[in-house]
C-alpha cells in the first residue's frame, strides 16, 4: 500500500488551485478529518478520499474562492507576524524598564 496519493482533477470541471484551496480550507480539513483512520499514525485511505464530496462551483467562482483563500491566508500570516512583533516590543520594553541603571 502506497502512503502518497496524487490527485489529478478533471481540469475541465475543477481547477487544481481551487481543489487545493478547498482541501486546505477549514471545511476541507473537516471533510478530510472525518475520513482519517489509524490509531497512532492517521492516514486517509484512497477509497475514503475518493468519496469526499467536494462542492464544484463554476470556474469563475472557483477562481474567486481560490483568490479569497490566498488573500485570507496571507492576512493570517501577517497577523501572526504582527503578534510576534508586539510580543517582542513588550519584552524589550519590560527588559528596558526593569534593567535601568
């Protein structure tokens, strides 16, 4: 049994970018999680993966969702960086006021 599956959608119906964005989205991750098996190492079996119902909107809507998903992911990355910067500023400020000579 192989541990890697390659998904090749019918590009006339589903954009691979949309499929990737959907599977990485919250809903897609929930769909995948429902089909996980194994106790210590979680895997998804080929048959279970094939049975996941991925909503297939028009190509225009697929492109819109992909763009929206990418934009939100970029915003999420920026927000994580902002939090790290704020934490560094707080740490530096606390260090400065507690180690003044």
